[in-house]
């Protein structure tokens, strides 16, 4: 059985021919990936949270045999004229792969479907070359809840986090989205600033050195909380104190540029407030 990512993070862009109406792909899609001649099916849940000029979402990919988790950013385009969705994996850990193709169609009983093949030749940790048949169907609410797996906390660091002041840098309204896109850069001279990120006191990212290249995350929103809190913690101050970061947050097609400054006394917090 070929092992494939358990969780893929998707960022897609929409391209529609002039005069054509854009197909709304937002919502949750559920389905399977299967190898020809095999009865084993890998379960897939794709949640698309933006469907305008750009599409963003989270894909949860679970292989019963492999049972491992992986996070990847995916980019692509949707060609409305031909109902073709092309996607490409992009991540900090793996070189970008070739394009994969899925086809959108509506069945006679008016179900929305995405179908195609995932080429495993370029996929990460593939045992052999080949392809898996993909079939996803758009699901009506209620949706299946998913969240990123939690990292084990460093108890000493978490104690330091709680011991520092945590001013709120910005409060961003959220309505209907399951995720927000967060990009992190070093804001200033690249001097070795290292940070951790906590979401609602759960460790999301640790020992990350800020650079001029973006670190891209799709951050899950817990809709059971009226406010989700994303806290940036300075692990060091680099060669030129304080620890500075540029955080770009994209939600509902709007990008917020936030300039964050932290040190050994102060964190920086961004709040996501759920709106009715």
C-alpha cells in the first residue's frame, strides 16, 4: 500500500473564462482515494472556506494502513470553461510537485463531484510510481469537525509564555471560516529571530527562525470559542533586539498586515472574533 499524506493544506486560486459564472466550490467535500485493484480506500475530507477570486481550504487525508500525518500547502487553478481543477503541492519541507488534475461535474441527481487521479510519482514518501483514483462529493451540513494535531508543549517555555504580558495587537472578525491563512516573515534585518506560536494555549509552531521567505500556515478556527487567540512568543531576540515579525493574515479575501514586536517580557496576541 502506498503511503500518502494524512493531512494536506490546500490553497487554490480561481480562474474563470470571460463571461462564465464561477462555480461555488466552498463547503466540505468528503470521499476516498483508492489504488487500482485494491479494496483499501483512504478517507479524504476537504473543507474549502473561500470561493471568490481565491480559494483556500484544508484537506484531511487518512490512510488506514499508513496511519501517518503530514501537512502540505497546495496551490492551483480552476478552469470554469472546462470544469478542470489543477493543483500543485508547495511546502517548506518538499520541493513543489507537478500538477495534479481533478474534474468538477454535477451528477444527474444534482450532486457536486470532484474526480480524478493523484499521481504518486512526485508525491512525498511514495513507495512506487502510480496513481490513486480520487472521488469527492460536496457534503451538506452538519460538517465533520477537524483540527490540526496538537504538539507536545515545552513546560518551561509554556510557563515563560504565561509569565509574560500578552497585549492584543489586533482583533480580526471571522464569520463562516474554518481556517485563516497566516504568513510570517522577519520584519527587519534577518538576525536569527526565533519564535513559537500558540493557538488557544496549544503549541502550533516551535523553534522557527524568521526569514525573508514566508512561513505559510492555515490556522484552524475553533468555533466553540467566541474568540480564538494566536500568540507569538519570542524564543530569543536575535542579534538586534527586540524580536520582530511581520504577520500577514488573510481571511474572507482580505489581508491584514501586522507588525509584531516581542521580547522576554512581552508576547504579541492576535484575536479572531467569531461573528454571527
